[in-house]
C-alpha cells in the first residue's frame, strides 16, 4: 500500500500553492504548522521533528518552503540512499520545484507531476536523466534491473563517452539518448533468463513471465517457495522477470501463495473456475480429477496462461511437489500483473478518532488512502475531507449498521479494497465487532476469503481524558448506557460492580432523543458509593466544531447537561480537580506521592 505525500507548509503564504499540489496528487495531505497555517488536514508543532518522523516512516515529503530548510532538518537522519523516500522542495509562490532526495525512487517523477500541476519545469539535476533522458537505475514499470549495484560505475563510463551494445529489445531504451553501438564497451542485456551482470553490463528483466501456482489447503509456504525456486532455476528463468503469482480464486486466502508473492515482490491475483476452464485447450496436463474438485481442468497451467494472455506460450508445464504445483507462461511484452485476474479482497475497519485529522493515526490514513471503497455513516465520511477524494463512497444513515457492514463485506468479496470508517476506536462500541459477528453468522465461502484487519483510532474516552487532564490515570472501565441491544438489568449490574470496585467510569451513549432516564439512574447508583463532590468530565464534540469541555460534580450530573455527542467520565474516590490560575484539570493519581515520601 503506497503512502500519499505529505505537503509541509510553514506559513500562510504557502497554503495556496499547497492546495494546488494536493488537488493534483491522489492521497496527498496538507500538514500545516500549528498556530500559523489553517485549513490543512494535519497539524504539527515542530517542523524538524515532524519532517524527520515522516522521513523515517518512508512518507514522500513535499516542502512548500526553502530547500535549505528541508536540507537542514533532514540532514541528521540521512543514511541509506536506496531506502530514502522522495523529498521535493517547492517555492511558496510556485515558481520552482526541486527534487532533493530519492530522485530515482520517485522523487523526479513526483517533481515532474508537481511541475505539471504548477506550470513550471522541475529542476532535475541527476546526470543521466539530463543527458540521456533515462534513469538506468530506475527502469519503468514492468522492468527490473538485476544488478542495481553496478548502475553507478556503468553510468560513469557512459557519461565519459563509452558506447553501449544492447542484447535484446526494450522500447524505453530505444527512445533514450544512449549512444548504442554494435562494438560498444558497455552492454545492456534484456532477458527473462538468468544472466550475469557487472560494472560494464546491466541486466534488465522484463516482467514477461506469469507464474501459475496451485496448492492444497494450508500448504506450507516453504514447500511452495522451494518448488517455485527449483522450477525457475531448472528452466534458467530469472525471478526478476516474474510479473505475478496467479491461481484459482478458491485459493485467494492461502497464506503460502501470498507469502510467495511477497518474497518475489509481485502481486497475487486470482481467476474463477470458468475463466481457467477456458484455457483447457492450451493445457499440457489437463486433469479430470482437478476438474471434479474445482470446476477447471487445471490450475497452475491455466492461471499462468490466463494471466499471460491469448498469445502466450506455456514454457514450463506443471511441476509438482507433495502438496503444490506450479507452471510458467511467457508473454511477448511485459505483463501488468496487478491488472490480471482479481486481487484478494481486503476489509479494514478504520477508527478515525473524534474526527480531527491530527487525531487520526498514520495507519488509519494509510488504510483510507489505499482503499477503493469507503463505507460508513455519511457524517464520518464527510469528516475525512480530501482524504476521501477519488474513492467510491457508500453512505449510510444512523441505525443502518448491519446493512453497511454486509455491504462492505460483499464489496470486499468482489476483490475490492474496502475501508469501513468508524468514529473513535473501531473496536470500542463501534463497527469492528459487528464485522466479526456478521462473518461468524454468515459463514459464506466468498466472505471467508476476505482479508480483514482493524486500524485503531483515538477513542472518545481517550480524547476526553486528554482534554481534561488525566482522569483515566488509574484503573478505569467503560460502560455503555444504551439499552437498545443490552438489557438494562445487565447494565445496572455492571454499573453497581464498577461503583463498588471504585473504578473511574467512562459512560458511552449517555442519552439520546428516546433515552433520557438512564444517565440519572446510573448517577444514583454511583452516588451510593461515591461522594457527591466526585469530579465528572463532560466532553462534547471533541475534535470538531463546537468542541466543549465542562467539569461538574457527581451530584450536579443530570441528563439536561448531556447529549448524544457527549462523553461522560465519572471519577473514582481518588479523582481530583486541580485549579491553577485560569487553568483547571481533572486527574486520578496513581500513588506516586505516597511512594516518594516527604519532600
């Protein structure tokens, strides 16, 4: 899953340029300096710390600021050139675009895209790009350089005037300004076979090979890896020329297949049985046994041929190990492995916190940025702002939780990347538990093949506690007062137990339009075990417009002070209110004062 660029803006004069860039770059977010830049999706307090954190996490950085400022803050964390993300500096008035780092890891391309958006020519400085119009250490999609460690000395010789002899064909090289000669001192080899390279010979593998794989349920990844490795070795084929790992859709949740694709750094894609059955006339080893089991006369051979296309040749017929099979087909041109077949569907339940961008985790942002479809209550999807651009939205109203979860699972079962968006933390009184309930209740074969994950968010009680001070500083619990799905008798018992045990209690769903009495009943139960002066935090609409924080006592707590957007935190017997000047906080001590002894 790619990470969208972070557009860092230090002052208001750069905001207009940042917005122009964001409009053209999918997944880009504006990071504005707190107190100086409004209107961004993320805020930061310290430029150096924020930029270094993004850089360390591999996030592409676009600094709408002086190039020198970016260089100075990133200098202490510069290390492996091959692992650094792209870093581009853009003048605040949009007059200049300069790639600073990661030029051949997407930096030059990113700078070119920004330049196109702003109508300026990027200041590319990499020698090969300028002189020959090509970056030999960064071939285009569908190609791999087998010996990248030799690119620098090779390029040095090329810049010094050496001629190049080419073995094989590659249109992107033919269109470059490289001086090709039949008797050149340097060699560029284009092949899908294993070939030794060196400082005077660069070897490029086109992704012309489609690797078909079949296996028994829960086959060991090591067995599949060994079978494929030996098959490629025996045939003299380069792993770098493999475009993808392809199989039957019934195998889309097989860990061994996904592990193999991960090791080869290629996509895993899947075909249904009718599509594989259409390849039967081209199979070298059709099997009635396989047909009776899955509805197609072959898996490995058929998947390889289906991915490679109608003109492809089966160059390695099915080979077997104890529990797996594989085959290889060759196409005449590089194969777009990601576009062949269907991917395994993914469903990520994403907690977006209270809604403010600065309270979303990087994992949540990455899950949303990588999704094809966003499913959720329309207000929560609206809170995503620009992060939802380019996505297919599936808006649902309040009370349609089951409908939205079933819809999301169905979308994912069709091979889509789906994010179910929930406020707060998705696993706390939110959508994650319903996803697993529906999966257990449905037990559908297609649903069961979906990859499900949960991205945590800042919960309402965490947000309220942070705004208030530290009321959750000692043992606490959370109780929902909604009796729509849980009988009040059960809720009553939980409140009594928490009150008797002297927990700090976070009360979710305290009131609604139809539920007004539950909060008063909860208060009375707790008052039987706590002083009426016990501090209570009322936090409303945190992280959104209309945010409001109030401190009351347990005796003052009433439904009239609360609405459905309010989080209520009732202190324990140890919870205190601290007033200092114009500031006030609520906190629950852990006992350090007693441990430290007299001052």
